[in-house]
């Protein structure tokens, strides 16, 4: 290599991890959940990253849903009496912000 690679900052690395996990969850959803084994893998990565002190985006996607029991990385499902915002229950977003979110 002629060019010296720049080292990424911790924040850049964290952003790349969360971006990759978002893409994995989208791939799993597009497969109509035929790739269900992706969700436990997403959970393992989230747990490892959070254990290293990296805060998750406050989207709610990276914690299980307390309303519909959606897995980490999985979008929420409609439950009567509970609204969805961008396919996520607001209670899940709050849980994420309180526990692992930024």
C-alpha cells in the first residue's frame, strides 16, 4: 500500500458497528424472518459492544421490546392499544435510552 491508512476514532468505530447492525437487522427483516438466526447474533454483538462501554443509538432497536417481545434487531409488531413509531414501540425506545442508549 502506498497510502498510510488513517486510524478511525472510537466514535467512528462505534458508528460503523451500529450502522452494520442496522443493516443486518434490515437484511433479516427483508428475508421475511427466514434468517431468524441473525437476531441472536445481533444480540451477541450488541451485548459485547455495550459491555465495552459503547452507547447504542436511542432507536430502541437494540433492546428487546417490552410490549411485543420483539428480539434485539427485530422490528416491533402491531399490538392493539400500542402505537408504533417507525416500526418501534415508544416504550422500547425509552427502555433503550434508559439502559444502553445515548
